[in-house]
């Protein structure tokens, strides 16, 4: 089939595959570093308990065959090794079947983690990485031309990511329609970054421009990616530039870099060479035709994606559109969206402990510091993305509703009272390095970015005011749960 290959996208595929492998690498590293405290046998949401309640058909995972913390570590570190090998290009030199096998193993390993990840992995970019990773299996190696059908499926994925996010904004919070959402969002986003304070302090007209540009990127550019080149490449470039703007404005874990990776195949080799120039390798003069079995696999993939796309399309067309939902347990074709509603005020749960024997009005409380989430008002928001601090992200949700805290938060408090080393490794600072506290409490604060004048006068990035108690002081005995 002469039409099957697209040699003009050889370089785009190579850059995409390495970029996607880099995202996989970060994701597996985060899993390897955080899983024991969050999901391990003694974690906040233990995988064995989850597996006992959820059958394989609802959450396909290798861990249904066997679970131990050592096996989870083996899965995560195998993913690290394979993704690192792919980043440096080792798999490109392998035979086609071997390259596909590596991508398939990466997908199976990460699917196994996500499907037992519970609340810690309930984010749209987990499904997005899995969907993109599944398509990557069929893109071929460096010796073959990229299959044109898979390239179109990649554009279809990019369209759903952007257009779905644009629709959900227009349908939900009115601030997206009146262009005022970014008056609040830089301050109230899940995890502000080093420049978020400055973005928040931009003049109002620039915030309106940001929102209007976002609407163009998510509602107009996605349609243009289905046009011939150079229109598709320009549209993909608009998406990439917008994502880089978001990288500067906050910490959104894997989302921005993953979206950039997915946009790369739509650029085309000519655009990539015009931007990156001589640093890129030359396209081989002759690319081998894909074997018949590979062509058959790509055709089967296309049929599966077309059939499974019915549900995401119906969802996008619905007035009751939902975002970040998977319609099948393998997360092959999903619906996406982000920030349909914007918080107007920022609330933070601050966790404190004391080593005093009794609690009273004069009790001295010391605050635990988190790696990413706001705490000390004088601490500048750090840059952590694309790394995902999963505990910190969940701490952003719990002021909104108690359901986001059940049942893990009280277990987290109990772990602090025990001086659990696994949990303490997830934190930036432990005010009780010698012996655990006798009591722990949590208080709810309203946080806002300081003004220019306040920043100059105090050096603080945040101003915070106590709202009330989130959790009354508790001892270890009171946190014991089954």
C-alpha cells in the first residue's frame, strides 16, 4: 500500500517518540519515589485493599496477578529503564517488532499503575499518557515510514484534548465567557509556580487577552490541525506556544509537556527543521515499507479507535459534558477537559503538630512544610512540574469537599503521629525530627497573593488569614482506623 507511509513525518515521529518517552520517564520516576507512602501495603490507600474490592475487568492491572511493594517497585523501575532507553534512541535501532514490544510494555506497566492508583491517579493526563502511549506502539521504528493512519489518529487525539477543554470552559463557568477567569486562576490554581505571582499581577486587559487567546487555541486551532500543511503545522505550533505559556505560569504536572509531545506529529518535518535546524538528524534516503502484519495491526487499531470514539464525540456534543473520563478500562479513547470551573478564592489546609502532653490555649504548634503546595507565606512557590507531587495536589482539593479527603487524610495524620518515614519523605520539612508529635491538627486558611506594595514591605509572596479548624487536635489513638 503506497499510501500507508508518510516519509515526510519521519522526523516528527522521532521527536514525538522521544518526547513521549521523556514524559513516561518522569511518570515512572514519580511512581517509584512515591508509591510506598501512597499506595503500598502500609500506604494511605493500600493497593491490596483496592484489589480485593475491584475486579480485573474494571481495572486491568498486572497487580491482580500478584501484589507486593517489591513487585510494584520492579514495575516502576522497569518503566524507568525502558523509557530512558527510548529517550536516548536505543529502541529506534531495534527491529520493528522489538520497538513495538518496548512501547507495548511501557503502556502495560503504566496502565497497571494507573488502574490501581485510586485518587492519587485520578487526573486526566494519566489517561492522556496511556492513550498517546497506545498509539505510539504502532508508529514504527526509525527504519520505516510513519503510518499515515496513526498520524491522523494522533491529530484526532490532539483535537479532543484541546477542543474538549475549550467546550467545557464555555459551558460551565461564566468567567470564561466574560474573559475574567484569569483574574483569579493564577492565584487559585492547584500548584502555583515561581512566576505565578507575576502572572496574577498582570493588568486586567492582559488577563482578558490571555483568555481570548486560550479560546482561539482550544476552539479554532484544533479544527485547523485537520487541514493540509502548512496550516496544520501552524495550528500545532499555536498549541505548543500556548502550552509553553502555561508551563511558565504554573505547575500542571505532566499535562503541558504531554500536550506538547502530542502536538509534535502534526508539525511536519519541514516545520521542525525550520525551527530546530542542524541539531536534528537527516531523514534516511530510503525507508523500508511496513510489513503486512504491521499494516494489518494499524488498520485494526484505526477501526478500534473509530468505534470507541463514538462516546467521546457524544460527550463533547452534550450539554452535560463531563471531562477527563474513560469509557473503557484500558483507557484507549477518552474525553478530556480542564478547569471548567475556576475558584475565586484560595483555601489551604495547614497541618500542625505539638509535642506537649496536653492541648490548651498556650500550646505551641509547629507547621509541617509541603514540597509544592503553599504553606509559609514567605516561601516563593517552587517549580516542580513536570514532576507530579501527588500528595500536594490532593491537598488542594480537600478544602472544596470532605469527600476528597476520605479516607486517606486521617490516615495521613496518623502517619505523622507515628513518625512514619515513608510519609515524611513526601514532605519538605518535619518539625519533629527526633520524636513524633503527641497531637496533630489541621487549620483552614484563606491565601491570597500579596500586592506589589506588600511584597516590597514584607518580602512575602502570600497573605493568609485563618478561617477555622479543619481537624481538631487528635492523638495517635484517635486516628486508628481499620
